[in-house]
C-alpha cells in the first residue's frame, strides 16, 4: 500500500501529456535497446567471420605468389642444369658465358649461382668471387641434402650465405635451392651440386606488403618444423618481448583454428607452400576484431541516439494528440481561475465532455454569487473613497478669495484677473461633475493652476518646473492627488525659504513598462527619519498644515482605486529635501475605462448576462 501511495504521489507531479510521453518513451527505449543489442550481436558474429574469411583469402593469394616465386627459382635451376651444365663442357668458354648470362637475366631474384664438384670444390660461380678460407662446403646442409637425395630438389630455410668473399664484407640472407647434377669435363663425366641462392628480400618484401595493409592482422612464414622464416615482429621475438606459438601452428593442417595466446583469443589461418612444406599463417587477434566491433558500436550508439530523437518527436506528437482534450479543459479552467472568462472546453471523449459540462455549470453558479459579492464590495469601497475625498479642507479657497479681494482693493486688477482665471481652472477640475477619475493631463492642469496661484501668494520666492512626458497625459489618475503633495512641498519644504535660498519644486512624469511614475521633489527642509517612516501609516504622528489632506489620504485613495501594490513612495533627508513618488498603473484614459474604474469593475471578467 505504501508503494502504491508513493507511485501515485510521483505521478501526481506530472501532467497527463508527460505521463503518456514517459510511457511511450520507455517502451521505445526498451524496443530500440533490444534491437540494438541483437543487431550488435549479429554484427559481431558477422565481423568475426568476415575478418577470418578475408585473412583466409589473403593467405591463399599470398601462397600463390610464394609458389610462383619458388617456381621461378626452380625454373632457374632447371635452366642451369638442362640448358647449361648438361649441354656444355664445364671447361669451355661457352659454359662460362651461358652461366653468367643466366645469372644476369635473373639478378633481381637470385643472390648467387654456383656449381660445385662432388669433392666440394667450386667449379663456377656468378657473380665471380673468391671462396672464403676455412669454408667447408661439403659439411653444409644444402650440399649434404643434394648428395644424399640426388633425385630431389632441396629448398633450405632462410640463412646467411657466407661462401664468397666479394670484397663488400656484407652478409646476404638467402633461400638456397640445391640439387645433384651430371657434369662433363672434356672426355670425363662426373657429378656435382648446383646451388641457386634466391634473395630473401623477395619473400620479405612480399610478406611485408600484406602486413602493412592488414590493419592489425599479421602473417608470418615458418617451416614445417615450426622454425620462423619470416615474422613482422621478429625483432621483438628475438628480444623476448613477444611470443608466438609457431610450433603449435606449424603442426596444424591447412585450415582455420582458434588459439589462445597470453590469455587472448585469436583465430589463425594455416596454408602450406608448395615444394617446401612451409606454412604461411595468418593471425587474427581478438583486439583487431574488437576494434572493428567498437567502430560498429559507435555507429549503433549514434543510430540509436538519432532514432531516439526521432521517436521523441513522434511520441511527443502522439502524447499531445491523446492528451489535448484534457489539456484544453485544464487550460480553460486555469484561465477562468486566473480571471479571464473563456468558454469551458467541451470536447474529446464522452467522459471529458461530461466533465466539461459539469465544470461549466459549476462556474456559472459561482459567477452569480461573485457578482452579488462584488457589487456589495464596490458600493462599500466607493463610500470609503467619497469619505476620503470629502476630507479636502476649503481653507485654501478662502485664502485665495481673500488674496483676490486684497488685489482688487489695491488696484492690482491684472493680477486679480490672473488669480480668478487660475482659480476657475482649478475649480473646474476639482468639481469635474462629480468624477473621481480624470486624465493625467487635466490633473497636471489643475496642479499648474494651483502653483500659479501659490507663486503669486508667495511672491515667487520659489521656482516650479514641470518635466512631463507627453505620452502619459492621456492615462487615468485619481483626481486631486498631485495638488495636496504640492501643497505639502510648499508648507513643509520651500514656503519658509528666503528668495536667495533658490527654493525649487520639480514635478516629473514618465511611463516605465506598464506603470506610470509622477514625482514631486523639493529642495526644502526635508523631514526626520521617524516622520518619514510613519508618514504613510500613522497620520497622528504627521504634523497637519495647509489643506488638511495628508499623504495618507492620497496614498489610501490611490490604493483603494488601483490596488494595494500602488500608491506613494516617500524619500527624504533632513535639510536635503523631500521626494514623493506617485505609482499608478498605465490605464489609457477612455470613457469606458473611467466608468469601470469609478464602478470598481475595471479588469474584472464580465458576467454571462453582460456578454449577452
């Protein structure tokens, strides 16, 4: 039960599309992995067979070339025997000439050509050279083989030929072919041994070429007794750095075998060379097969990754298709919860359609109740806003009228006319036919009129500057929120400064993102930190003066109209000045928006009966 509960909690963290996609991807991964494993295993078997088959073909073709080279050597021996030794007297000049000509014709294949008597004495040789001292020809194996079996041709294993002193002090590695021959010396006939030394390099070059192109597979040549004739790693073998099971391999008949060397499995292909009984052995180490398999493994992995990416896209499409009705219903419910008024999605299977109908009906009932509650709250908030706005004290109006009366009595009629004109503009905005929401442009006009009157009253002891972006003038604002802040800036800031103190009030307005910021900044006395920190929360600790409309009033009116995230921000330092920032949302000023803000319905979703 605990495991089932844990599984349910885990799946609860994912949406239905993710769950469907996870199941499909799990099935796909298992299928692709099994297929990849089977394909890899199949390739491994095929790779092993292919490597061995290619080695077998190489061994066969190389044996053919070796047989051809040994056949050439035998034909040279036959030509020397039948066409020269048996045709000419060994003491004649023609014999010497023919013997030399045969050597010159085949100098690329043979190292030397020599004829010995049965007593081991040299009769003729090419190239012409002196027999080395202390060389006992009759004791050498090739000579003894020819004497003991006169009817056969004998091939030796590669050895160093050290018979002649040619002045170069070089030792030549050769393969010797020897045979017993009949010779004519004038009227006397006898027998001797014909020696043809083939250059070992002929065999070496042939085997080196196939080893250079074998990619890890190597080939070596040994006698039927296991004596190594050629090996690509001969130097390492001599130094004891590498071991070869040549004796065991030489005991096999032609074919394919499996052996283990130093714990590593390897396949060997054995083939026999004609005339000699030599064995050409091709070795396929396990590491070579693994290299090929590793390359294919990377190919398989890459293919699987590409296939998984393709399956991911296909599975994503399938999961999206299956889960779309549920997601549509979920999105419509979320949009409804977020404040929109979309139609609840009704589609898909019968179960999902029934669920959609049920949700739609429930929301209609909830909306009816919400409409009633909102209407009650709107009436209550409007009453609070009206009560706050009614706090404006007519003290400023009385003072202004007294100033106008004084100007008229003092015959300062032009100044009185200006004061009356500015007062008329101010009252026009203040009354606004009972409206609470006006444009920022009208609110700024009201503020300019107010400051023009105050500057006359204060005999222009301070300067006023408006730096307002034109684009914000057609946005909504609560009426009479700038003027009280300007009044505070005069009474608590620059109003008591001398003309020489350069008192200044700066009004800025700009739009940032989806909000509007209007700041009123003065360079007056500022305020202590204890007053600044309480000015928006505790009106009892803030000294009253002027109109009686404190910053708490303005802050409350803005928050009630636009929401608690909007209102005032106050920055001040004693003897440095004060800056108050009005923060409101950027709502274009239209008749419809103003009416909705007045009714406190702006941004709320419309009821079904309103839509109809």
